[in-house]
C-alpha cells in the first residue's frame, strides 16, 4: 500500500484495534519523541505513503489511548465510529464552513445539527448556536454576547466604542468554577479583578442567600456564571432557585455545561438540570460526552439578535446569504473546519435514546469504580458520584495530610505507569485525590474490573 490514504486507514485501524491491549498512557518521553519526529527541515520532499508510515511509527509511543475504555483522566472521551468516519470525510471534503455560499452542504448540516442539539438539551427553541473549537471558545462566544447585552442595557455600545470608559461589568461566579471561565473573562477584556465569588456549600454548590446579598445593591452590569457539573464531584448549581434571583436583578446568566449539560438528555439525571433552561447562554463540549473527535464545542444563546450583533462580520466580498444561516455570523472564525459533521453523524448513530443510554452507562460505571476503589485497603472514596465524576484518596495509617497527598500522587503515577488504566489527580477541599471521570462509549464492566484490579496491585506493591 503506497497511497497515503490507504496507509492512514491501515494505521488508524491498527491503533483502534489495539486499544484493549496496548498501554493506556503514552510511554515516550519528550526527548524520545523529538528524536523520532524531529530533525532539520527537509530540503527535498518524500513519498507521501512513507511520511504516513513514519508519522505513525514516531508518534505511536507518545499517544494516550483516551479512545479506549480505561482512560479516566481529565474529561476525555474517545470517538464513536460514525463520528471518526465523518471526520475523515470532513478532511477529504476540505470545505471552508464559514458561509453557505462557500460550503453549502456543510453549513446546512451545521444548521440541522444545531437544531437537533437544542431539542436534545431541551433548550428554548429561539436559541441561536455556534460550533466552536471547545468549551473554552464556547465560553468566550457566549460571554462576548453577554458583554454586548449587559452594556447595551446600560446604554453603552461596546461594538462601536469598545471598553474604554464603559461601565465596569461584574462577573459573579464561585470558587468551584472551571478556569476556562477566568480565561474567557481575560480574553474579553472584562478583567479578573471584576470577578466575585459567591459562597458555596460543602460540595461547591452556589448558595442562594449569598447570591441574593451580592445582588441587593444598586443595579449594575452583571453576568452570573453557574455550573452544570463541576469536574471534581459533578456538583450542579440550583438553577431553579439561583437564576430567578439573578434575573430579578437584571443579570445575564451563563451556564458552564462542558459535560454536565448532557445530564439533561437522560431521564435518570435530568432533574439535576431543573431550571437550566431559564439561563441566557450555555456552553458545552461535543468531544466530551458526545464522543466526537477533537475539536468541537457548542455555545447556545437565548437572544439570537444579541448573539448576531455581538459576533457577525461584515465585508462586501463575503457575499452573505440572506435566506440561510451563515456560521460566521455566530462564531469568531471565518475560515473554519466543518466540525458539526461528526456531531451530525454521532446523533444519527445514537439517537435520543442512545445518548441517554451512553450518559447512564458512564454514570453507573463511575459509581462502580469509585465504590470499588474506595473499598480497597488504603483507599477512601471522597464522594458518592451524582453523575460521572468521582474522587478517591489513598492514605497510610498515621501519615500526615501532606504525606498522604504525596502517597495519592504516587499511586496515580504508578497506576498510569503500569499501563492498564489511566487517571489524573486533583486538589479538592485542600487534599490531593485521584479523579475518576467516565465519558467513553467503550467503557464496560470488564474495564471497571481491570482498572480496580490494577490499582489494587499498585496499592499492594506500595504497602511492601
């Protein structure tokens, strides 16, 4: 096989077929990867098939098998078969999916897919949407619209006059927020100094009494950011209580639903999201719980006119389409990949029932992992998972908190080095813990059992 496409398919199939037996974590050091893949810029070209062979061989040892069933670090899933295949088509088609006139088929697929997602999540039908590179840029997109709207409400045109002399915008959040919210605030020039944390309960849920107190003063431009499942223990803010308080004070409400918005798709977990549809904007990731390839995030905005006013571009040569949706009117990119196409394929592969089943299976396996790991000698579960995120800490009798922090990190390191399962660490309520995050369609009972056995082996070795 000399054709590069044939070679790529061969190597892709070899990779996917080996997920169940290969080490879950990448094995190569940075120096080894530089040696395998680097060197001076070639003076002359090479055969395309040979390049693909060399790329697969050189990169392979440094790849994480997050597409497999025993990768529980961060919140990283694999990709559904239809989504991978659709993503290959996206590359082959090579459509610049910013405008209908430039890419008719892929922009219509995006239009259809966005409507399906609104229906899937039970969001207001009037919402606009944008497909972004990930939840980080979904936050930036939604908060750019929020900035436009709250300043317009205060009599300021930020698009025309910028932020120089504008009324300052207060951003209410909690200490339980993801740092991508802080980054979005910085990128948009609103400034971290204008972020205020609302008090939280034991598991990081925002307290209504403190929010009401912070909103009780004179009216001012305000954005409230809430959590739909934090990444440590999956805590949901009480949307049905908090959002009406914020709306009564004239605040814009944005929800970080990077993976937690998918709880809304499941009859078993939908109650966790009660009231979420009252918000003004929402951000989520497709490359997390929907199991589509990187990169894919989504932003949804209730006020479509504000969304378009804040984001749309204008130039005579762009030839906008008056009767169809141009994606560039709703996100920051003009030249852009057709990232809605794999989402379209995934939704057709799963259907509404399949998405719900994926969510519920992952939650069940997370609970089994946390329970099984927490029952091991020297281990302790720090939470009973409410969704698909859990924490386990490893401790030695008589050790200090600092010593058990180091012991926990050591167990994570040794487990990952063993190659049977892969976890990440975190600090929660001042102590180190192993994060258990289950978002892959491939994870099954055997993966759960193998992973618990792998950690048990490491704990036993550490004890001796």
